[in-house]
C-alpha cells in the first residue's frame, strides 16, 4: 500500500473554479509538493487528515488529485477540502496532509447538483473511514507535531 502519503506546502491560488461558492473550498498544494509523492497513484478523490499553519488541531479532509491544466496536464495538483469552517482564507500558509485512502475516480459532471451530491457522499465516506481506530491513529503522525 502506498499509504500513508505525506505532503506539505504553502497553499497556492487555484483557478477559483467556484468551489467556495459550492460550500467546498479546496486549498491547492503547490505542484512541487504533489509531483514526487503522487506519481504512483491514480487521479481521483482521496481522504485523510490535514493541518494548517500554527493551528494545533488536525482536521479530516477530502483531496482531489488531478492533472493540472496550467502545466498542460503534464503535472498533477492536489486540492484539499478540509472539513472545518475557518474564519478566513489561508493562502500562503503551510498545509500538511496525510493521505490514507482512495474514494473514487474523477468524473465529468453534467449537473451541479450531481457534483454537490457526490462531494457530500465523499465527505461522509471520509468521516466514516477516519473514525476507525487504524485511521484515527494518524492524527498523531509526526508530520503534525505533538498535536492531534
Ligand atoms: P482557489 O481556486 O484559489 O483554490 P477556492 O474557491 O477553492 O479557490 O478556495 C480555496 C481557499 O479557501 C483556500 O486556499 C483557503 O485559503 C480557503 N479555505 C477556507 N476554508 C477552507 C476549507 N475548509 N478547506 C479548504 N480551503 C479553505
Ligand atoms: Mg481550490
């Protein structure tokens, strides 16, 4: 198993494709943070834990790994939706993630309703998996320091 996959990097701006308007903003990791670690796994939706900047708390997350159009689809980028309501944006702040499992492949959506529905299912799947002791254990991963 390739898991756990650990990544960290300063949050960069994406294309503002409206994730925030859907209620699921996705914090983009820089290409360098994604490239090396993700080259052996397929594109799609993943789940795991995340931590932002100096916040000691480790939150559940769902991550979309996809080909990055900015790099002519030759490199991948990771977009992380954290299941927590933050008081403000955190562009430029260090984001750390531990990826623990795969949920599903990417899809092309014909309707916004279908997309939102799938995102909500992904979040449920992630929360259910992360509640299991073998996964909860990773909240204490070294990557997150002494917190968790
Ligand atoms: P972009 O295209 O720039 O990624 P988004 O609409 O996807 O724009 O919004 C992402 C930004 O929203 C993140 O970079 C972060 O600063 C902020 N943000 C606020 N709350 C969250 C959250 N719960 N999960 C991820 N990002 C969040
Ligand atoms: Mg985004």
